[in-house]
C-alpha cells in the first residue's frame, strides 16, 4: 500500500527524471496510438457493415451454370413462393458496368419500383424520392462518389451507358443516395428494372437473382435445404455467409496490421529493454544508495513497479485518447484509405464511434506486459546485486 | 553492558580464477556503545571492507559479526535491510546523494520504507538537517550543493533514522581543510549525543579530535595495533 511518503517518492521518481522517461513515454504513446487507431477503424467499419447488412434480405437465390453465375428465369419465383415460411420474394437485376476508358466500374441495380417488397427495402435508401416523378423518365439514383466522378467528366445531369446491344442509353441523374449507406454503396447506381435490363443485357423473363426473407429464424436452415433442392443449378447464399465474406475481407487487413504491430511491439520491447539497460549505471547507483540506506529488494521493486504503472497508464490513456480524436473526429486521414481501399470509388464514410473494450484490454496487456518485463528485469538484476558494488 | 559490535575471526576473501584473494585475515574487534573508533590504514588495507561488513552491505566469508547482538550476516535480505535502515547511518566518501532530489528529499530516503506518517517524516528530516547544519539549503537540489554542503546533507541523512551506529567511509577525502574541521565539529556533536561512530580514514586531520576515541591501525587485512586516546 502506498502512503503519502511513498506517493511523494513516486512523484519524485517519475517527474524528477522526466527527461529519462520522456522518450519512453513518447514511444509508448506512438505504439498505443497506432494500435488503437487501427482497432477503432476496424471496429467502426465492422459495425457499419454489420448494421448495413442487417437490413439486407435473409437469403439470395442465384443460378450457377458451368460453374458460373447465370441469369435466373423469373419462373423460379413461383417455386420459391410455394415454400412455406418464405416471405417477400423480390427479383433483382444488377451487374457491374465497366466504364470506358478503363479504371472505374459501377454497380447497377435495377429495381421494380412497383413491387411493394422491393419498395420496402429501398425506402430506407431512397428515402424521400418522389417515385412517380422518378419513373416518368429514364432516371437513376447515384452515390455521391459516382456523381462526383461523372461531374468531373462533364456528365452533370445525365450519363450515357453503352448497352449490351451496342446502343447508348441516356439516364438522368435524378438524386444522390444518402451518405450513411456509402460504405457499401459507394459505386452504386439504382435505376428502374427495365433500364437496368437493357444496359446489362439481361433477357426479358430473366433476372440476376432473387432475394427473400424468412421471418422464423428456426426455419432458415430447413428452407435453405428446400431451396437448394428446387433446381440442380440453384445456389442459395444466406445473410450469414454474406456477413462472413465481408468479415473475411476486413479480417485480412486486420491480420496484416496485427502482424505488423506484433513486430512493432517486439521492437518496442527491445528498445525499452536496451534503453533501461543503457541507463544501467545511473540506475545501479541510485538503487545501490537505496539498498545501503535500508531499502529491501521488495521496497525497490515496489517503487519501480508503481513508477512503471504511472508511465504505462499515462501513455495508454494519452495514446487511446489521441487515437479516438484521430479516428472519430479527424476521420482517420491516410489510415482510412488503407482500410477501405481507394481503387474504385473509395467510400466517403464517416466513421461511427465504436469502442471494443475487449480489444482495448488486449492492447493494454500486449503493451503493459513487455513494458513491465523490460523495465523490472534490469531493475531486479541491480537490486539483487551487492549494494556496495552498486554504488561504485 | 555488552559491546555494540563484536567481531571474531572475521575473514573475507574473493575467489578469482587464478587465486584466492584474502582481504580480511581474521579480524577480532569489539566496539563499545558510544565509542568513537577510527580505522586507519593505507588503501587496500581492508578498512572499507570491514566497514561494509559491519554495515551489512557485504557478508563475511568466515567468522562471527554481531551488531546490536544480531548476527547480521545470517539475516535474510528483508530483515537485514530494515536492520540497516534502523540501526546504522552511513556517510560515504562520494556522498552518494541523488542529484535530482532536493536536500530534504535526499535526507528522507532512509525513512521511506519505514511507513511513517508524512508529518512525522517531515519533522525528523527537519531535526536531522538542523543537527547537520544544512536546514537553510533544504529545498536546493543536491547537484547544486558545494562539497561541504553535500557532506552535511549526507550526515543529516545518516542520522535521520536516529541510528545507534554511524559509519563514515573516508568522510573528509573530498573536503577542503575548512570543511573537514567543520565535519569534526559535527562528529563531536554526534559523540555527545551518544552515537557509536566508526570512521575509516587515512586523513591526519582526525589526530586533532578533541574527544575520547580509539584508533585501530590496519595493514594487509589485519589489525596491527589499537590505542585509546582520552
């Protein structure tokens, strides 16, 4: 237990030798800052993706021919609807449209705006769009990133798509998709189903896939089996699988960063160890004085331990605090691009503050244990040596 | 009354790969409570090693060392440290102050492990600094003190725990004559307070000590002779 006298000594040890501790504190803050920033970004992205996918349909039905995705006949809808427990089946027409010249691609999604199920799902995205007015002409909704890309190429009000038949189809830019969906819809264009069909070359009576919901969770596995047995070339993808695919893509980056930071931590521990070993003679003398004046090994280790705890906690709180400001207030410049990529249309996402306490505790432990070891081992080595020698 | 320090057949040797170096070769010594003992001898005669063993900073290879009736060589580290803190005050040749601490913080170092109340520590530090005539520099950093002031700070630190024994290793080696004489005055005060003082020195200034003391002459790890001076 620390009494007031010991607390006074602790303050003397920490702040009296601030120049000796300064480099250690700065290095620690940097390591914690980098680790926490990565953690905050990945937690926030994961949360945003998971929340966005929560609104997605429970299952997607596709067709695979010769191992490739193929167009799905609309007639399958009847077979799907007949399965008990399935709710709200919606056909979708979508596909990736590669621009000329090369470099960018849009995800065109054709929506049957007269279909109530599709409307329900879309209402969250299109919000206050006046559908009647929207359907009167060849209109489309584009993401902010797509709009800005088009504007740069002087397509301020409309864009001409080269259809599968080789003719140009001019679509008017009606409105921009809301920003909060930008993480998954940064390259999306939403348009009426017939226009999408023409551009993407999807035949009449065919769609890209069907999406459906299963209200009863307990029936999901059973319905997936039933759907899979409907046709030899059917492919069913559950929401869980979609989530796992997104997870994997971010975990790949997390794994990369984790490896990098394990190396960083190891280097940090080595630097600390070296630093405290280099200050060996100063420490040796001071510890020798303490020992000669009646301090036991335990007294010295206790003081040094508390000294390290103050440094560790100070650096940790500062590092995490700076990371919070960097990620959630400054929106993580540079680091965000590494995570989200900037190849096609990099998402212009605002990172939502999400704090993963278990990961923060792991960082604390990963940082604190090598720190304590790197400092206490040299101190212990001195403390157990002959105090007379220590003062020479 | 039994002696405060009793040494019988004390040997200290170090084994090197080539040979066994004997630093102390069978010392027998008895120091009475309140006595001032001056160990004289050339460098390498074993004075500092003998002091270190009495202070519990070194352990004997052979023989018996009793301090306050306690066989200190057999005490485990915790007990030995606390014993040293409570019963022995140390004055070192090179002062051994913590340079970035103030005088009062340096003086309070031996009191930290004793779990005393803050006010009590402050009071004891104040008293010790007064006795060593260094109170006027209490807030000054040790690094900024002169040699004489450093020595007085070391003395205050040595007596802050009110120990029975004060051990001084070449205390005047780094002092000019004026400060060395002042040191003798402080020694006299400590003697008058009833402290047992053990000094290792080869400085002739101690011949001018004007109170009763014993001089022990050491040579090559052995006691050559001793004489009491009244």
